C-alpha cells in the first residue's frame, strides 16, 4: 500500500518525526534516531552552539544521508524573531523547511496564535515550507492552512508534559477539516499515547521528550516506531463500533437452529 506522508514536495515513509533535545548524550540521541526509523528530525536553530571547543555542533551527530532536517524557531517569543531565525536556518542548512514556533507564555510554552499567524504569512510569502506549532484550535489551524502552510501541528498536551492527547475531540475536528497534513506535536509520553493519536487519523507525530527522557531512549524510540505504525494501521482498518452490551464473538443462532431441526419428529 502506498501510504507515504507528503509535506509540500517532501515525501516520507515514516510518520514519526523526532527531536534532538534532552538526550543524556549525543551517542544516545544517535542510537534513538536509528531505532525510531524516523526520516525527519527537528533542530532548534537558536540552540546550536557554533562555538564548541571541539569544533562539532549538534548537526555533526545527525545522519544527514538518512534524515531530513526540519529546523525550528524554538525560543522565539515574537513573530519578528521567528522570521529572522527561519531565514538564518535557511542560510545555514540550505533548506526551505521550517517548523514555526512563536511562544506566548514562558511557563506553559503554549503558542501565541496571533504571532504565529503573522510569522506564517511572512514565511509563506518568502518561499518557506511552513509547519506551524499551534494550539488544538480548529479555527487557527484552518487560518494557517489558508495562509499557505504545508501542514499544521496542533499540540496534544503542553511541551514535555507527557500527558498524551488531552483533547481528542479537537484533534479530530482539525483533521476532518484539514486539507494539509495534521501532525500532532508535543505531549506524547509513551507508546500508547502515540497509538491513540494515530488512531484519531492524524498524519504524523513529532516527539522529543517522550523518547529522550526515557530510561532507555533507544528502546523507547523503537516502541514509538511500532506504536505509530500500529495506530496508523488501526485507523486505516476502521475500528469496530462501540456497544453498550455484549455481542457474542461466536453467535449461537446457527447452533440453536440445528438443534431444533435435529429434535423435530
């Protein structure tokens, strides 16, 4: 089955996108990336240390032959800063991809909807393939799509919380109305969270802390890979209807009819 994930002109077989922060070491990060099967990794441009004494940066630990880098504007609190960071990312990495983040609150790390819309409009006009991080708001998601964003990335729960999908109804509405990929971003804590999100019909998941903060990041990455696949296949298969009462897996109707026929004179 041809079930590739298409974002703009980019095409992926994996529906899991991973991050680069919070790992205990660069080696642990690299092992987790390999185990995840992901083909896209997001990198916070404002957090790349270009002055490391070793001469290496985060980018040196990424398998560029296998991974497409999705730079992000994490740490930006205004549309102006986000736009500037996106342009720096394009120059540094020679990519038109950008994960847009404009944070509105330092404690919850929830996005600033107005700032996100402003920055998205400018970046789309400047030729970027924009993937905006946004709240689980169907109205704002639709507005971002109409501005020309290549996907929308509603949060499942606050960044790094591991709470799973807190508002599945909003996510379902966003997906039902969207004509671009819907990528759940933030809040996925374990494999069951990933499967639940994918069963809602979303197109992909982006996760970082759920893998990086696990006791065994590589093993958790492998679990997330399987969960995303299982959730996607369950959605495509179509789940059974829920019922209030029992419904026997092996109906007795044929057995009862045969018994009556046998007992008839």
